[in-house]
């Protein structure tokens, strides 16, 4: 073994590479592009997932002080007087015997009570006998206890009782004048409803793009057919339950055919709830009621990953082999001289081209059938493979294979050897696979890459296949992706025919 001979062979190969610009480009540029695409697709996070928000939250409209006073006023002996609004003047009026008692409720009474801040009510007793004093105190405490028990099951705020005069024996008068200073503003005047706080955080989260709607029924079909990924519903008593019972309850309806998107939405919602209430409520009190559409095995979870991948894998396999076999067949024909011999025959070029298209179409038909059969037998997917569904899927795969056929014919005219065909694989197959949503939703792509997926036929095939298999839709429901796929098949085949015709000349 001579070192000089080894050196000569190496130099010869480098000269060959130098004379082939495509080889240089594929050796340097293609790895950069493909590696970056893998990083963008599998290293990125789901963003800008479109969801609906239905906010029925009525806030907390009740005012505790008003309810307590209304209950207190039901006592026939109590005569409420609201002529004096200043608490200092009220205290002076009780001290000077202008009124027999007074109740002073602070402006933040409802708020502080709901938040457990130790709010208090001042009950001031004037020149009353011990029996009358006890009667006023008991009557007010009963009224207070009834209202508090209605919400909390027990009395939380504190009643501060101030007796301004020495008590003496005596009977209870028929009417006891009680001055009232009720400043309680309740909750709603001081605070927005709690659902607004969660929605504000969701708006700032890039994971989801929210759109507020009023009706669940009018918009849930968009979730079922995949136009939107989910819907978050805040019930009418959301704020009430949170403040009174310390329970956070939200309903979520999701497109179960998109497990990754479902997980991202649930993560964004959980984080928004935690950021909103972690300082106030225990996370154990968070109750997210999930409902998943498009899962034939149940509604309490999304489909398995293999179920999500299956429709797209079927389409991708068909496209891949249709593309590769078409290119290899044309190169083999040219390498063996078969095409040149055909050109010397009396056959017309149009007949030759249509003959090639017909033969590869039949091969594509067989490939589509085989791919579907293997998927049924091998893939453990949560899919009902009915005859009607398979026929529709077969049409989608066939249109995709025709597209692959056209691309294969076109590129085969540019390649001179089988090695050059291999050079086209990373430039066509891998970007198609990574940018069309085969392995992950389009929402994982950066914003600048998403428009590119709109020009890839495999994107529409994946969308149509998932709609057929996972969302129980029919061809009539997915006219747009089917139409785009048919148009791309026609354009690719036309382009392939035009290029092949020029090559034959």
C-alpha cells in the first residue's frame, strides 16, 4: 500500500467534487438548513394556538352589609334611621341620647370579609336598659349570623360592641331607634371579576391566541373540526365560588385529535390560574373540567400520539416512495438507453409521456392501497377504519402520489445519475416532512417558517387525512384542502410533462 496512490485517489475525488457545485452546496449548505429545521420543529414550543374564551362570570354582586341590615330591619322593634351619614356625628348622637343605638359598617366590609382580612362592624349602644341593650345586640347578632352562615357556614367578621352608658333595669321599648351608617361598597365596585384577571394573563401568553365569544353552542363545531384548538369557559359563578367557597372551577373543551396542542393549552391555563390565585388559594382548589372531542375511546383525554401520527405517516410514506421510485425509474431508463430506443420508435412523444404517467399512476394506486392495509394491520391507533373512511383516505393519498409523481418526473430530468437523485432527498423530503405537520403541529414552527408550510402539498394532505380519520369528517367537509391538493397534483404533473417533453426533444 503506497501513500502516494492513496493521495492521488483522494485528490482525484476532490477535483470531481470541485467540478460539481451541487455536491459542494449539499455538503455545506444542506446540513445547515436541515439541522436548523430539526431544531425549529422539535426544539420549538407551541405558540399562537387559536382558542375561544366564553366568559359568563357575573362577578360577586352581593353586598354583605346590605343583606345584614335588611335582615336586621325585619325585627318589628327595630326602627332604622339613616338621617345621619357621618360616623362621628352618629357616635355623638348616641352619646347625647339623640338616638338609642348605631350600626357603622366600613366601605370595605364585603371585600375584607371575602378575603379574610378581619373586617369589623361597630355596634354602639346608648342609653338603654340592660334588657333593651341585650335585645338590640342579640337581634343584630342573629341577623349577622344568618347572613354569614348563608355564605361561609360560620361567622367570620368581628362585631365590636360599645356600651356608652351605664345600664339599668327596665323593659324593652316597642320601638328602638338605631342609626345606620352603611358605607359598604361590596366587591364589584372595587374589583373586576376574577375571570378578567385570568384572561389578561392568557392574552399576554404567546402560547395561545384568544378570541372572546358569547355562545358555546354556536362555536363548538369549530373545535370539533379543528378550526380552533379549544375553548375555555368561565361559569357565571366563577368569582362567587372563588371568593366564598375558595374553589376555582373552569370548563375546557379541546380538540382531542391534537394532543400536543391540548397539552399546551392546559399548561397555559394552569399557569394563568396559578399566577392569578397562588397567593390567595391552594392549588388543590383548582378544578379544571376537561372535555375532549374526536376521541372514539372516550372524552376524558386526547388521542394517543400514535393515533395523531398515523394519518400523516400514511400520507408521508406514500409521498416518499412515490417520489423516490419515480426518479429512480426515469434515471434507470435513461442510463440503460431504454428511453433513447423508445424515441427511435414510431411512437409520438405525447404517447410516451402519457404512457409513463399511466404506468406510474397505476403503481401509485397499488402503493396507496398497500400503505393503508399495513397501517390497519400494524398501527395500534384509536381509529375506526371503515370502508367509507378508507375510500376517502385513498383519494387523498392518490392525489398526493400524483403530486409526488410530478415532482419526481421534473427533478429526474435535472439529475444525471442515481447519486444526484440521492442529493435531492434532503432538499425535498426532509423539509416537506418537517414543515408539513407530520410529527408536530404547524404551531410549533417559528412565525417566519409557517407561511412556507402553506406551499407544501403534504401540509394539506396531512390536514385532510387527520380530518377524515380523527374528526370523522367527509370529503364534503374538507373541500378546500382537497381542492388545493388536486390543484398541486395537476400543476406538478403539468410541470413534469413540460420538462420531460423538452428533455425528450
